[in-house]
C-alpha cells in the first residue's frame, strides 16, 4: 500500500537532552496509527516535527513521496497535513464559522464550512466564538479545522483526553469514517481503550526511541513496553 | 455599507467643506486632530489586525518626513516628494523587517523603539538632515489648506483600508495570526508574509503622514519627528480603541486633541501634568476603551 508519510532517521535534541533518537516511522494510506509512550517520550515533538512547527536536527520526512523536511508548516498544511493540538487552540475571538473559513480559504483544496460544522455537530454554534466553547467542542472544532484542509494525513494529539464516553464514541465514529474516506491518521493518545477497534497498529516511543511497532493487542505482551509504559501489572483490553 | 459607516462618511465629507467656514485657529486644531488620526490608523494596521505594537513606528514617520523635506527643498514637485516620502519608509521597512519580524510582542515593541532612537541619533548628526538645526523651507500660498486636505485624503484612505480589512477574508486571516500564530501556520497561513506586508503598508502610510506633517510644519528636526511623545499619544489612542478598532482611533484622536487644547489653553503651566493624570485615569478605568462591543 502507498506510504503517505515516511519519517527517516529523525533526531531532535533540546540542549543536551536527546528527545528523538533516529526515529523511523511510516503511515500508509487509510491507515490509523497510534503513537503511544510515557510523558516526555517525544510523541508531541514528533508530531510537531511532522507538521513543521519544530525543525528536526537531522533525518528526513517524506509526504506522499515528496521531501518535506525543509518545508515551513504552512506549506505542509497546504499539501494536506492537518493537525490538532494537545491543548486545543481555537482562534479565541473568531466565530466558529470564521475558524473554519480561515482554513478553507488557505488550503489549496477548500471544503465547505457549513458541511464541516455539521459533520462535527457544531453548526448550531457557528456564531459563537472559539473561546466560548467547552473542551469537547474545542476538540471538535480543531478536528473540523484540520479537515478543512482536505488532508491526506491527520495528526491528532490526545484527541480523546478529557472527553466523556459519549463524546469519545462520537469522535471514534468520525475517525472511522475519515479512515474509510482514505485519510491516514497518526494519533498520540493515552486513552488506550478508545483506540481499540480504531487503530491498525501502534508505535510506542520511549526515551526518544521506538520500542514497539505492532498491534494494540500485542503491545501488552511486550516486555519492554510493559516496563517502560504500561507498568508491570498485567493489562488486558476488552473490545 | 452599515449605518455607522454612512454617518462616518458624511462626517468626513463635512470635513472637506469645513475649512472654508472656519478661522485659522480651528483649521490648525482640526488639522492636528486629523494628523493624529492618520498616525493612529497607520499603527493600527499592525496593532489591531496582527497584534504587533510598533512603539517605534514613528521611525518611519520621521524617515518619510526627512525624505520629503530633502526632496521638496531640492525643487521636487510636492506630490512626488510626498509619494517618495512614503516609498522611502516602505523601503526602509523592507530592509529592517527581516530583523524586526523575527521578534514578537514586547520584544518587537522595544526593538522598534530602539530603531526609532537610532534614526533620531543619526538625524541629529548627519549633514543631509541639517543636524540639530533641522530643515526649514518656504511654503506656497494656502499651504495650511493643502496640508489639511492632504491629511484628510490620507485619513479617508486609511479608514477605507481599515474597514475593508475588518470585513474581508484578508483581514480575517490577519486576525487569525494575531490570535494564534502557530495555529495559523498549521492551517496553511504564511504568517511571516502577512506580517511583513502589514509592516510595510504601515511604514508607507507613516512615511506619507510624515511628509504632510513636514509640509504643514514648514520645518523639521529630529527631536520633533522622532519625539517619543508621538508614540505615547498614538498608543494611548489605540489602547482606548481596542473595543472599537475601526472608528475608535478617529473618535479618541478627536477627544485627545480637544483635551490637549483645553488643558493647554486653560492651564498653560500645568497642562503636561494634567494631561498625564488624564491618560493614567483613562487607561486605568477604561483599559479597553469606553465603547464596548455587544456580545
């Protein structure tokens, strides 16, 4: 299957602190990959590097075969890399409509604002300002804004964090729909149960290195993952 | 067009005929008010739409003023001199923007202020700017009226530009950068490009304003053109206009000029002190202006 994203030997350090150490990762078309790991393992840094917010020290990034290593973030967004943030960052003083309109206008392939707002269930609130929304609504808004770019790849940073079970279920369904539409997703997540039935595989980062790349179910059996992330007590996943 | 826009347009059109009905004192006062409005609206392009406070934006005002004065003193036609004053400031901003545009918020504000002081120092020591003596020139007949109408035309242009930006997608994009630059980048907005363009447009209008100011004043020197008080006045007006960024600079410039005139004429020895107290009280009690937007 066609690779949408390839991360090749990416290294990043802040001062003397090595955050990412020769990370290699790929995401295929219509694939949902969970990016897991303990706090400080480099997950968000990796998303920032892929979206261009942070520049890697060395290594290469290819998006649909194009080398994007040196491209600024806005060029990557226009190519079709959409993202959300760990702490949602709506444009606080702009209305929901304007929040989406901004992204539609600047993407090379725009999407309809109305359709997107309806899709994430925020159409009725379109005149509200970004700062007036609840956490769950902000997360939906970010998702809609990322979709306005008509992305081939979505980078989601803890999209389920802080949400109630009903909201988690709704976003799960939406992500499954997006997958069916051909969008690839790389998602950082700590709510492991929300990934069940959604991700095709998971990648576990620890100390800036990939320590596991495989199925979500198999992860619990991996000794290094248990030691570094899950803990020694046995964990089971129920579908 | 909204009702408020039509009222404003009517008031500005009224200003076009007013000089024919008033005495020179009121003409000077009115010109001072429009001059201050031009300064405020120019700064507002960067301050309101992108959230960048160019505390030293007066640097471009001064640079344009000197360019105009030098050219006009060498028999360059008035309009061409004015235009080149604006263009010279634009070019200066183009040269300095790779450095200044790397900075944000108060770092940017301080850097522009330092830039203003550097230009002031240069102007006081260069021969071409007349050093501390400055440059004086002879003015044609009706120079006060010419200055008034030039300022008024500038104001009208700046106001139209502000209204356009406030309601256009271009303005919306700029506001998005002001709200959160990282997010703006992640939705495909080339923030550096927009910031640099807004910076240059601001510099161009400040340069033009500087040119008209020189003509109006018939004399320029560094301490007048790079006077930090001009920045204080401008940002006092812009702060009070935060909740009404399109019309606020016009209303508050009028208020400020009238207040200044009143204090100056009634309390000659104490007017500076009283003005300072008035500024402190206004900022304290109305940090976002007195006109609040309905939510």
